C-alpha cells in the first residue's frame, strides 16, 4: 500500500523510520512524537515551523491501518474537534438590531486575533452564532474580528482563513493543474473557512464589504506569518442554506459544487450528503497561469503540504 504525506509519496525508508521511532519512543505524547518525526524528516513549513499537525494525522491513519501502535491518546482537543464555547456579556445580543446604513458605520476594521481575550471572543461568537460552530482548524490558520467604527467601535463579525482542501474537483478543473502541479502550488491557495456577521447586525452590503477588506489584507498577513504569499482564495458555501450572494457581490466566482463528502471521508461513504458551492477569488490577475505553470524552483522553498491522502 502506498502512503503520502500531504500529497508527497512516502518512501520505504521514511516509513521504516516512522515505525522505529513509534516503537522506541514509549512514554511520550502523540504531539511530542509527531514533532520528533518532523525534525528527523525535516517536515517543515516555509517559515521553518514543524508540520506536527499534519504528521499527527498521518500517524493516526497509519495506526488505523494496523501499520503501527501509537501512545495512548491524552485528553487534548484534536483537529476538527468541537470546543467549549464561552459565554460573556460581550457575546450577548443587544436589545436593538443594528440596521444603520453602511456609510454611517465605516470605516470597517479587521483585527487579527492574537491575544487570549480576542481568542475567547472569536470562539464565543463563532461557537454561538455560526451554524457550523467553532472547531479546531486543520493546518495553518489566521482569524480576524470584524468591527465597525461608528457610532461607537464594536465587533460585529468574525472571519477565519485556513489551509485549503487537498482536492476540489471544480477548483482543480478551473485551474487546469495535475496532481504534481497541485502538490507544488497548493500552499498558494487559502480557504475562507469561517465567515460570520452576528445576527443582530442587518446592514445592506456589509458582508461583501467585509470580504473585500479581508481580500486586501490576507495576502500580506499570511506571508508575514507563514512565509508564503497566497494567490487565490477559496470557500465552500452550503447551497442548502445560502445562495452565496455576498461572495458574488464581492466578485468571488462560483465554479460548481462539491461531491458532498467532506475532508475526512476517505472511503466515499458520504457522497452527496452535503454538497457545497465552490467559490474562488484571485488575488493576482494571472492566477491560473501562475498556479498551473508555476516552476518548481519558484515554489519548492515554500512547499506547505497541507493535506494527507492515501493513494
């Protein structure tokens, strides 16, 4: 059976090393084990950070296939897990709905979530008011609090950008790349994985204005944190719930629908269960050429294997 780490084939020597380290490093946590393997195999992000989360996911799949035994799982929050949602006064809905014209609220503000207080507020708002709730994201991620400046500063929404889907048929057809090209250039794609305007804010054109503001900001922020400058944004819109009107108004392009399986459905058991519309937003004019025809030497130093698949 052939295995891949984030789109790259694993050779026999790498698998033997992984099995040996897992067998010999008893008494350590899975997190420590993944970090050790990343150091030994030099699995790093463009900014030098270890790809421990992706390695952890690989180890769990190898264990599920009977290839190795891992240390007993400790009580932590895995990627994709639901987390406890805090409740505070800042997260409570006010008595009155905010329906002021957008021009009377601007300029909009976009604050990167960095402090513990900002993390708590982001988690509370998304956990209480986003239909998907809050979950630990896979791979890289940046989060923002959306605010208005007038009549008084206040937070009215949240955005999250994170690692892209390894495969999206509609996106991949539109770009026109093959598996090798996708593996080289995928780190240049970033997913808008959460977008929330709190329900007591009903302002025409606010959502599309927020998306436009985020699109102007994300490339430089992502590059500063992960040393990779994205070229394309993507998102998935639940077509059973939303029409994607704000994305269309912000000049995102609808490419088609997903199979409805979800990221972790390796055995195709949920085909058609929850199809979503795929939207993309180019951050550069010649995005398809740059993603499709990217030379290996241009992207190789910044390869960020954001997903894992078994071939």
